[in-house]
C-alpha cells in the first residue's frame, strides 16, 4: 500500500505545522557551549527534547528520550514500514545550536520573528527548520494512520554542534539498536537550491545540491614545552617561541588543490548546465556561479588547518614552561592519515600534537534508487529542477552513522531566492530562512516518505 496524497487541508496543516514547530524550537535556547563541564551545559537540550516528545505523543506515538548525561537529551521514535524486510531510513536532526551574541543581531536570536516573510533566529537553518519539517511529516503520518514504504527511524540528537560526544557518538556506542536494519539516512546541509543561468539563454535553472560527501575533521592541540625562566634572561628554549614557530609553519603551508570525485561531479554538472567551463588552475573564477553555495564549495578544494586558540604565560616577566594552541583541521576523503602526519612534521621536534577528536570523512554513492527518489520528490514540487551531488566542507552526525554502515546524505530541502547568500547564514549573525522555503521543504519531505 502506498501513502495516499494528502488532501489540500492536510497539506496546508503539514506546512503550517512545519513553520510553527520551527518557531517553537527556535524560542527554546538550546545553545551548546561545548566542553564536559555540566555547569556550562544549560537546560535547553532537555527542554527541546521534552517539547519534541509532547508533539509526538499528541498524535499517539511513543518516543523515547535517551540521555548520555543529565540534560544531554536525544529523542528517538521508529515508524514501522509496509516492508519490514527493506533497510530502514534514518531521518535525523539535532536540537542544539551554537550560541548567539544578541548584541550583534538586529533581532532577538531566540524570538523567532517573521519579518517580510523571513524567519529569523538561531537555528533557523542549522537546523531547527529541518527539525520542524521532520516533526510535521511524522505527525501527518501518525494522524492519518499510514505506513511509509519502509521503516523510518526519527532521531533528534543532542550535541551535534560540539562533535556529538553526548549525542550521536554516544548513541552509536551505547544504543546501536536504535538503528537496527537501517541502511540510509538524511539530514542537514543539502537539498537547498542555487539558481544557475541556462546555457544559450532562456529561463534560469534551479539546481538542488545533494550532500553526498563530507570533509573529515581533526581537532588537535599543539603542546610546546621549553625552559621556564626570568624574562630578563636570554632563553633559546622558550615554549611560546617554539609554539609560534610551529603555528607559523602550519599557516605558511600551501595545501595543494585536489578535486575529489564529488567536487568534480558538482563542477562538471554546473558547467554542463551553464555552458561555462571550469579550469583547475582558475576555479576561483567559476565559483561565483554557485551563488549561496560558493563558500561551502570553496572549502572542499583542499585540506586546511586553522589555529583557533592560543594559551601561554601567566605573568609579564616570567617565561612559561609550556604553551598550547588548538588547531581545527579539515581533510578531504582519504586524506586523514596524510594530514595528521603533515601537521606533526610541520610542528617540529619540540611540539607535541595531541588528537582531541576525529570526525571521519564521508563519500556516499550517488547513483542509487534512493537518490533518484529524492530527485523525484524535488521534481514533483519544482519541475525541471536538477539534483547535483556535492561535498560539504563541514561535518554532520552522518559521520557517526557511517561507522555502523549507514550511507548518509544531506537533504533538508529548501527552495531559496537566487540572491540569498546561504552558506554564511550557518552560525552567522541574523541567521534566517524564508518561511516559504520551510513550507516547500515540508512538501518535498512528505513526497519522499511516500516514495523512499
């Protein structure tokens, strides 16, 4: 049995609920400051999880809150499908957001204001909009008593913004049964549109970028040790100098360009649509065609390493014995070992490189029946649209799911204005999303669960 098309009234309710739930979630300050000190965690994740549970219980479902530590709450619920023998589909989001400094914003980041048809708030695109769409679709299926073609496992994780230690990583290690039988997953940072000029003129083409690959990350600490002493005495074993030399060497390194398969597929597809050729040694001239995605794509052309913190010293006339810095490294698929070895070499003999956290790179297949299902769902709402694979420069909870054999995709569908610079909105000031884009995404996701 297939899921019946919704009545106009049902479809209107799904869209309205997606917007309502998104706004409700934004109003819950679930800021994630990272770290392992419970005093800094705040109540937001638990409050958001309880809200989600209430929304699901209201339509007769029995969700479960899983806590890795007090207040670090994730929500799971499984919707049995018609064919229980098929691999299940995980549809996941996260409930936490990065902090927002209200003084920098033109609106209250947790008020969920709608101004000129645009919803403002921390989490508007990362990723409470997708959370709202997911819950609206699930509520519709529960209200109408319809089963999807296969099992759907709905998960809203804690702690994505700090690497998933208290969310997806914990769940994979302690509750892998949640994902039993699942083969694929969808989540954030893909499925959004860019607008491309058509080769030879005519109407522009909307292309939706399906995130099939992710760069990996390595969060490292550089620890320099030297000889402590008085600031008036010459010292050729100064820990700060040693650390500074390591940082300078890493910063000066020219990471070579490498166009991995998913990046080439994107650039070739855009070239075919627009008639504009891209050249490996002049790709910067091509990137503006990608509109709101250009910043994401620019980050996938090479590995990178950025110093993010520096800690040393405790008094102006004392040379400290130690100095530390943190390094955020991002690597293309299959580059992890080479990048770590390079950082170790560049740091020199007096600086220890400590690995704090690794997030693997991903590269999921894009010539599959499920990918074609996603394209059909887009085409049903936007005839003539293209679906193009791309690599994400950041990371998602799909990294953890990949470790238990689940292919993860970024598919949070949004039809965006051609002039919206989308990528900088993630973690940005005045984060926002058009209300109509959320409504569009809810319609697309509903079509996908009918045909997944």
